[in-house]
């Protein structure tokens, strides 16, 4: 894993000493801004119209994987910067041998670059991995993002410059200032912590869509030209296999994805919550490693054993099931705990990692845990994305949520606007904006003519989850892990799994009314019954009432100290909100973000406005 940043510009001549120095400084600043993503190595490249910057977290070919990397094939020279992991390196290497390509390293970076030189753009769809990369060849810059968007890539462009980076802060480091407009606030208040695919929230900053690549060139007048192209998208097709064959097919894809993602030149570990998803990943990894060689980590909050309050979203604590699994697979397990101070201290770090308000303490605690894990291990496999793909969330099953004509994980707009000034909210077309994004996504969903009304609705819910909710969690995992110098791999986010499961009918996904029945069947050879049939439980959060009090005090302090925040937040509403008890059972986003998380979100907004010198 790494960080990438760079530009394609026609304003400055690199052969001019002053211009060269200026562009070099810009590249250096961009590289520094994302150094946390790759603390082991870094370098820059400046040639022609392009500048490329790279920071490296060394996972594969520790000595030979230095970037930017240049290769020649049949008198063509190209240079790459790459963030990610390629899981079908060996298969692609065999393809390259047929074209007399001799590799000098064991790095997947070199494989991707030669694949581009030999096969061109058509190879992108055949790359199995998590990646974003940029290739410069013959005055053309090509940027690429993986099928599902596990690895981020943002960009800004105007008529004479195109600037890109793994994180938005890299674009700011180039010299593009952070600005907001009404659309930005609709994203933050109406949709946040999610954001519209392709939307960078800040004005004039966009995100390369998953499964897309972009070619950047210039015309004879040196005006920048950008061509955005899709190399992969989710499609609908009839499912022809019976239930038994479907289970076997899923089992193969899951086991193959996990095994492929175990490739590393350094030790790997797993996150283990005691739930079905992470337990299955951990069990398969443990089986393929030598006995007692797997390190596993679970996360909880200090005092949750006495403060825990069961709800329809979170019915049980993780610890008893973690104990069962750790003993079952004989892993070397570590129980990591987060205090109130830890997650509050990381609230602002999490905002910086994401460059915008995010999942509040759900994200700050993850960042804290990732930092602890990174001190012992640099590569981890997680259970993210299984619920989105296999239908695990409540909104797949509860009729009241399934039939919401909006995003089912975020259906109460009043809860989102309850602390903001009325005149500020009235100026924003929030309802219209949210509805437009929802309907646009529904229109994108690939229908199948044979689907009945119920099946079509299930397919749309799945598509909504993949395009929106899953992306929010993937963004959280990427920024939290990479901010800590930790590579987090997500085996369930293998595009082959999504392509297949997306077209499996609901009667198989919920066979005999068993949620995620396909995963349950896959897990029967690996997991004890207590874990196999455990009711869905999300990522943990604190239930300590003192935490809420701390947040309330901090929110008031931020309000009084930050004039920018006081322009948009209503003091009376804030005071009354702090005084009133919070209903932990009614989240305003997902399953976890309730009253305390709204206070934490406001704190992040306040710090965001200050840190980035943003005008509301």
C-alpha cells in the first residue's frame, strides 16, 4: 500500500530552471502530505507535462519495489506510481512471458506497468486487486481505479492543470484551495458521512469512479483534455445454478479471494470481532498458515461490559464470541480497548485522515485501533463488505426499512438538521438533493427482465448498498488504516464475488429465512455453531454515559471558540440537545450513529472549518 499524487500541467516549462524548481517544490509538498500512507520510502518524477509523487509502505518485494518505476517495451517507455495490491500477479506474469517480457523484480508494480505496455487499456478489467495508479507515457497521463473503489483517487482540473492524489490533502498541497458551496453542504448535512460517488465534496474536486480510468492529454493550444472511460460495471444476468451449486460456487470464490489476499513478504494478521464475516476470514487464514502463526485482534471500549445496552441493531457484545473463535482457530489473540479520551483525541485525526467530517467516533476509534495494530503488524485482512454483498443489514430484512423511498440507512432528515440554524438549512435544497441522488442510483441499477417486483426491489437495495454504504465503510477502512501505516485488505470486496452474488436470487441469500445463508453454508466447515448462527452485530461503540457528557462540553466549547461554527449551529438547539437524553436505538446513519455521534460530527465540522480555513 502506498500514497500517490501528481499532476499534468501545461502552464510551466520543466526545462526552465525557475519553473522546474517550482514544480519540484509542489511535488515535494504533495508527497509530504500523504507520507503517512507510505512511511518506508518515497520519491518524485518530473518529465514533460507530468509530475508524479509516491510514498511507499513496503509489503511485497521490499528491495525492488521502489517507485516511481519506469519500464521499456518495444521502444516505448512508461512510468507508473501505484497504490494497492494485485492478487493475480502470477497469472498475469505467465501472460507476459508469452510476449517475451522478463521481469526484473517480484513487485506487482512492474507487472501492472508491463501489462499496460503490452495489452493497453483492455488489461484493466483483468486486474484482480485493490488499486489506484497513474501511468505517464508520451505526453499522456492515465489514471485508474479498482473495480469496487477500495483504493481512493481524487482529482481537480481546469484548462491548464490536472492534479490528482490518493487523498484530497495532496491536491491542497499542490496549491488548490479548499472551497465549499451549497452542494458541499448538501453532501455533509444531507448525505454525510457518505458522499455521492464521483463527488469530492469540496468545490471543483472530484473522485475517479470505481471501475473507471481517465486519459489526460492536451490539445495544440495546450488546453487540458480529459476522457473518462468505464472499464467495468456491475451487470444483471439470470442465475442458473441450484442452491447447492450456488453454495459451492460462493465457497470457492470466498476461499480463493482470501487465499489470494494472503500474499505478502511480511507477516499478516486479521481483525476478529466474533461475528460471522471476520470469523470466516480468520478461520480460513488460520487454516492456510502454520499452526499458532496467526495474530488476531478484537476491538472494544473500556467499561462496555457494564454499560452495554442491547438494541435491535446491536443485541450482543463481541467478547464471548471472540473468545470462542480465538480458541477454535488457535490464534495469538490481542484484546484492544479504547477509552473515552482515546476516541475523542482521534476525532480530529480521523477528520484529517478523511479530509472532511466522517463517521465521528465510529471512525476515530477505528483509527485508534489501526494504530495499535500497526505497531505489531503491517498487513491485515478484515470482514468488511460481506453485509452489503450477502444481504446482512436490517434494511434487507425489515419491511419498514426496505420500502423507504430513500437511503434506508439514513432516512430521517430531521435528525441530521436538528442542531443547525433554521435560516442556514432553508437555504439548502436538502430534500431535493438527497432525492435526486437516490433516484439517480436507482436508475443506474441494472435490471433483469425476469425479476418480479419483490426481486427487483431486493436488487435495488443491494445496488444502493454497494454504491453508497459499502463505499463509506471502505473509505473509513482505507483512511484509518493508511493514516496508521497499516494495509487493510478486504477479501469480500473481490469483484468476482460481487458479480456472482449480485445475481443470486434472494431466496438463496436468505434460504429458510437464514440471514446471509450463503455465508453461513460456507462457514459450516470452519466455524463453531455459536459463531455461525450469531445474530448480526455491527462494529462496537461505547455506551459510557460519561462519553456523551464529554462530547457535550466539548461541543459547547467549540461553539463559543469557533465563529465559523456559530454561523451555522443554533446555540439554543445545541444546549437543549445536550441536556436531553439520547435514544441509542435510533441512529441517524447506519446502525451506530445516534445522539452522541451527532455531537461528535458537529465537533468534526467545527474543526474542519478551522483546520482548512473554510468559509461556511
